[in-house]
């Protein structure tokens, strides 16, 4: 079971490793997986006023394929609108990275992480609107 | 002297054939190629002679009384099968209970599962958090239906050396046949079938710098005489214990490998232990939050280092050190996606199992390789920790055990 070139590339030269400010109202944070499963992904998005994702960062505890899946996800997220970001499918990630069947679940978790980050962002927006609306 | 890549540190999985072994084997492929069972000509006689010589070398190494107590098989998996199934069948009028442990090799566990389907009762003993089996637990589990105890001499994942002598004594007192899978311990720790009251022992060649595809089962012939039903029928080779044309070249190699060990194993282990300890030292001084799995420093195989790197997953580590061959207890490295059952039986946290790496050193490991790998592991762990959300959270003082994780369920 040799690693695909693309997976190795994401590990050796990850582009978006890091942390955004959780308390920033424009940042959505997704945390999925569990240490007991050997896979935890934290994916964060910073959304601009125009509704486009201007920055995305990730950190992952997991195998090479998990790291690559979450890394790829952050690359694809940048520049997309939140609505378009929601359309990213795990199968797209798996195809792009040539993931073997036994590693497909890593791409599924990455899709979960994206949705979780978007969800968190939307919740924050909703409570901000509610706070302003109630003022 | 620069290191040559790739570096092999997975000697528990297999070993390269020692040149001396290979040279001893070579004539038996093309010159002395006879079937050892051919009684009527010198091609057969010369092959038989070589087989008997190897039998003696192996018997001598393990302290067996007589060479005929060594029965050749295709490897330790077959020897394990033969020991368990053979005893269960032969002694079925005496009883139907077998005692073993949860940390045994699959060749034992899967064979036990099959025997359970055939009406044999099996007790799988627990181990403590260091992976050790307790002789008292063995004694307590015995009933008047117990016909066999099987406990491995040393564990392949964490290197824990079992109290074989004590267990052997208990079995002898109770008249229960005692089998040990000696694969990992042979040539790395003391092993003598007389001293330890061992009745059956599975041995293999490819973990001791011999060729793959050949092993043996030691079957005690006196004090007491142990009998078993054969698994392989057809020709009655090996005194009816295992039919099939003998793998002469393999046997010759196996014998030579044992002979080399007879003279060299103690010095070799002194050297390898130093290397193993140095590797552990480099890793433990360069990193925090690393944990050795299994007993430390004793009773443990001198060449084994099984260590968990908190906040970093095992397969990612293996990819990071891709020019170094090691293995991991992580689920991601097993085709069944289950983490190491040995670590789980020890009560090791699943997360710790996922972060574990096993280094197995051997005859050809060099000091330069130790320095290189130690530094590489430290550097790559740091890099992977920078990418790990768990490391960041731990550094912030968050108790990871208190978080409600939202794992994806298939």
C-alpha cells in the first residue's frame, strides 16, 4: 500500500495548517471525529462581508489520507461562497486524491468538517442577527 | 558513515537471511537435491543426513533431549495449529478445556475460535496493563477438564516476556500439556524446554535470519510423553506427525540459523539492547508526552521499542518517516481498521493505540541508523504535532477527555 503522490504532497507541503480566531464572528469552526477513532479534524473558515470564504485553516490528528483530505478541503474552500462550499462532496475529494476504498472514510470526515464549520458560522450569524434585531 | 536508505526496523515482522545461512543452503538446491525420504540412493541419504544434522542443531539450541522431538512444519502458524488441534483431538477423552491469553498471536487465537466451534472450551486470560500474564490466573482457570495451556514466550507487539518457567511448573504439577509459541523469544531471551517444563514449542526460521516457509514444533517425548493427532496425512513423514516431503533447503538454513544463535545470541542481545535503549533515549529527551507500551525495562525483549506519541496518529508518523520500516498499532494500518488488539487487551486508551509505533531492531541494525532514526522521529513528531488540533488543545490546557466528540458513524 504505497501512498499516492498527491497525499504525500499534502503532507510534505501543507498550505493551510493553522488556527483562526474562534471568537471572530466571521469565523466558523468545525471539529469532527474522535481521538478514540484515530481521526480528528478541525477546519475553520473566515467569511468576508460578501459571503465568500476568504481564508480557511485546518489541523488534523489522523493518517496521511486524513491529513490530505482536510488540507485539500481548505484549498478548495478559499474563494468559494458558503453556499458553493456546502456542495463539496467527499467523492470529489476521494477522486482528486486517488484514495483507496479503505481510506474513503477520511474524505467523508473532511466533508463533515466542512459542513460543521459552515454550520457553526451560520449559527453565529443567526444569533448576531437575533441580538441586533432585538436591540 | 552515512546511513543507507531505506532503513529496516521491523525485525519482529521478519528478518533478512544471514549470508552464512544462505551459503549453507545453496548446495541443497542443485547438488544435494535429493528427497530426504528416498531411502534407496545416495541423493536421498545425503539429504537425509543434512536434515538430521539440522534437527540436532535446533534440538540443542532449545535444550531438547532428543533430535526426533523436533518436527518440521511450514512455519510457526502451522506448528501452532498442529499443537492446539493435535492435542485437542488426541486428548479429547481426557477433557475439552484450553487456557490461553488475549494477547496471543492470531495463529493461536483463530485456531482456538475454530476449536470452540467444535465443542472445545477456551479461556482467554486477561493481561495486566503491561501485557503480562499471571501464573496465578493460569492456575485458577484450570479445571479437571483442562488439557492444554498455550502462552507465548514473548509478545510480538510489545516484547513482554512471559513467566514461562512458573507457568510450566504449574502445568507439570497438574498434568496439563504446556505449549508455548516461542517465535519472538527464540534467540532473544533464555529458552530451555527442560528448565521451563515446556511440552510443545512452536518455532520459526524467518525471525532468526533463516528462510521463510520453514518452522518446527518441539514435541516432548519423555517425562511426560506428549502425543498429538497429525493434521497433515499422506506418507507418514516426521514419525507420522507431519506428512509431506521435507523442505531440505529450508531445514538446512533453519538449522544453521540456530547454530549461529547458539554461539552469538547473548552478545548480540547485549549490543542490540544498547541500541534500543539509545533510540528510546533520543526520543524521550527530544519529546514530551511519549509513552512506552509494555514492561520497561524488564521483562522485555532487548530489541523491542513500542512507543506512543501523544497527539500524533501512527500511520501519519509512518508516512512521515517513509524511508524507515516500522509498524504501528493504529487502526489505519490494519486492513480491518481495528486498532491493535494487544494494546486494547492491556487497557491502553484507544487514542494511545492509534499513536503507537513499534521499532524492532536486529542483527544488522547500525549505530548510525539509530542516531538517524531517533532524530528523524523527533523532528517529524514535532511537525505532526504542529498540525494536530489535539496538541494545540492540550497546550491550551483543555482536558481532551472532557470533550464530547462528534465522531462520524458509518
